[in-house]
C-alpha cells in the first residue's frame, strides 16, 4: 500500500475486499469449537468510526455478522457432542460507556440489581465482571433474543462521519460449560465478542457537548488499548503492562497477552480522505498480530 509516496507493507492472516459475511465467518468459526473444548476465545473489531465494525460483528437482516453466526455455531457444535457432554450456555452483555460499566440485559429494568459492576481478576488470571447478569440459553434463539435486547439498549448517536455512531464499546460474553457424562470432568470455555467504538478525529466528527465527551473517552480508551499492545510486543524488563489504565483493557486482559485464542478484525474505510486513519488502523493491527498468547484449557 502506498501513501503520499511512501510504501507500507503489511502482512495479515487474511484480507477481504470486502468479502461476504459468510466468507469472513468461515475463516474464524473453528474458534467456536475451541470454546466448547474449554478455551477462552476473543473476537474483536477495530477501526475508525463508520468503517463497518458493527456491520462485521452484528450485521443486518439477510447479512448476519460474526455475533449471530457464532451463536448458531455454538449450538450446532454442542448438539453434535451432546451424547458425550452435558453443556450449559450462559450469555451476558456489557457496555463500556465513558468508562462506566453497564449491564445491557439489566438496563432499563427497574427490577434488576443496582449493584455496581466490578472487573475482577481471579487467582487463575481469568477476568470476570462481578454482578453482571448471566442468562442461561437453551437454544440459539434464546441467545439471539438476548443479543437483540442488548443491542437495542446500546448508546448510539449521529455524528458528521456516521449517522449511527456507536458511543460505547460493546462486549458479548458467552460461557460454555461442559461436563463429561462419563468422567464428570468439567471444562469452562468463554467467547468474548467485542465491538469497539470507532476512533474519531473531533474535527471530522464535529461532535459537541456530551457527544464530544464520548468521543474523547472513546479515543482515550483506544489509546490505552494501543499502549497495552505496544507493551506486549516490546516488553521491557520490570515493565508492568498498563491493563488498569482503562476498563476496556482490563476487561480484555485475558484476551491480550493472556490465555485466550484471539482474533482481531481491522475495518478500513475505502474513502480517500480517510487514508490517514486507515494507515493508523493497519499499523495498530500489525502490532496486535505480534502479540503471543499462551493458550490454556480451563479444566475444573
């Protein structure tokens, strides 16, 4: 790729220009089996506002994205192995809005718990969110209905760059607990699907008031994520990885440099006037590709 006379080379595992929703999911659906086998899996999309992250992750009717396809695949995989394993599937949905943690299944529900959500790191280094509601789902439709409910509660607004700009980071957490019917051994896998709010240049998005505050917080948390990736790819002796600089990086800790199998989508705008943002996103993804996780199975 050439920008302003300078040639930039990037190497990724796959490139779609733009590719169909089916092709994109086909390339990553094996990760669902990994979660059913007891591993942590993270899928997340990064890119500037309006580049298509939410389309990639959620899709639209008739062109479903990664999240709904993952749900269908979870129940296909668990049905295939139900003779050997008893499976329990739990769904949760978290919104990170201006550094606040919001339970999207409880949002707007007066009967829901008012306890403050807290991100906790367990002794085995896995990350959990205390007081986040988890709903048991017995079929794909149960989990799809929960996803739709959570998406409707997400904060969006119009900016000069995107008529439906996500004003928060969205995290769909799916736990898959399996018990071997013969040995009674239990494994616990987790799928984290993260739709990051897009990076914004305030001059381009033309946000004001609360929307401008949202833009600043979005950019700040994405900078923290970049700092974590930079620290992981260029480790220095005695250096602490700055996970605690942001709730976003803390909730993704076991996906970045942790025990998860992690896949990052980078969404690039085809517009010529967005070339600087596109180049930054590609550099961001190149650094992320160099992060190495130690994947461990969660046996109980």
